């Protein structure tokens, strides 16, 4: 099945990275012009539908889709799935549902694996899987699920960023430019700490408090243990700058749930993403956090970006996803 995964990657690469190629091909021009007459796609953040007959959805292929796409998102205090998935049968697949932004079609038939864009609406991604048997269909899903999940997440990150771009400010502090980065910060955030190497922003409302930390420090001489340094670095910053309401209380990383680390590439530089939970030492508050440790070798520095949420009884996946889109859009000057 290696050819299936390779074909999937080629299709995804050609669709989503065509904008980096020049000049525009005739086919790309036709697609762009055709998209102008299509209706807008619909759906919330990380929402998708699966079109499949009941026996296929209840079979092994549908089980794998549920496993990979509805697994609980790591690092949230309350269970929330990676994606919000709804299944419909082909008979229920009406004109409104056809405009859903992200779709997976599962069917038993001739072998086919295709990514279709702008099929029924603008900015739409439709993954079409077909195989002669349930087992073959399941293998196809298993071989490509990781790439498809990241494709949808990246597409939604860009969509969210475009939607909120007008609400971002790039002139919040000269410290950002002095340390060779450009970062859009929501105008609803207030700058509360401004030091030569550290900035702390807050958004505080009746329903939620959201914090954002930006920190710069020299690249370490030894980088072989860099993953182990993330929690100590985070705790050293939050102990000083993120204080609780009770006297002597401060934020630390929750040690009962080890942060999940994932290698990333941001602005062409190696980075580590960390997801986990925080708690307040000396108090009972807590919530999720997301951080990016970027190894900026050109400027000999580590760029540390951290965001965290306190929102009791509120769902947090989508808010954290928007913050993720903002942080990953950082530019190194």
C-alpha cells in the first residue's frame, strides 16, 4: 500500500503548496476562476462529515476513522475530540451538507484515493476513499490518516488566521522587533509585562482568562537535552510572572500529566511543540497550555511562545486552536 500513501502525499502537496509556485498554471487559473462562482463552504473549527453507508461506517474502516479523528485531544482538562465528526449516508447527503468544508467519503467499489478541492464549495477539502473490500478500505484509511489529519488542521489554521487577521496587532511592543520576530497579538490582549527578553499579555473576561508569554534566551551550548528543558524554562517564567490570587501562589506545569512533545518546523527552524496542563501552586486553579520552543540558529536564540487558558466549565479546544494558529504564524525577521 506504499503507493497509496505516496499518491496521497503528492496530491496534498500539489494542492496546498501550489501557491508557492510561479507562474500560475492554466489548470490552477481555471480552478481559481471556478471557485469564484461556488458558494462558501460551511462548518466550524475542526468540523467534518463522513459520508458512508451504515454498514461501512459500522465496519472496520469507519472504526478506524473514529479512532484517528475522534480520539480525545491531548492536554485538555475535559474530554474533547480532535475533530467533531458527524456521519451521514449517501441518501442524506443533500445540497447543504455538500457545502461542508471538510469531508471524508468512504465506499466499497473500485480502488480510488483522491483529494478533491472546491468540489461543491469554496475552500473545501474532500477526501474520497474507495476499495473493493472493507479490509482494503480500512488499510487505505490507516495508511493516510495522519497526513489527512494534518492537512485538515493546516487548512483550518490558515482559515482561522485569515478570519481573525484584522483583529491582530503587530505593534504591541518594540521588544519583538528588537529580538527579530513579528507576531500578531489579538487587540483584546493587554501587555502587562514588558522586559528586554520577556513579554506577558493577558485577556481577562467574565468567562475566561487567557495568557500569552513571549521569551527570548540564548541557544544552549548542549542541545541534546533540549526537550527536558522545556518544563523548567516554563516554570521559571510562570513562577515569576503568572501569580495566583492567593498570596504566594503561582502557576506551574502539572506533573501528573506529562506534557506531550512534538517536533515541528516553524519559519524553517526546528521547534518543539508542548501540550499539557498547568496548575496553581498554593491554589486550586488550572487549565491547558500550549507552547512552541523555536531554535533560531540564525540569531543564536531560543524563541519561547506559550499560551494558556483558564475557563472553568467552558470548552477549550477551539480557543486553543485559534491561539495555535496565531503562535505558528510568527515570523523570524
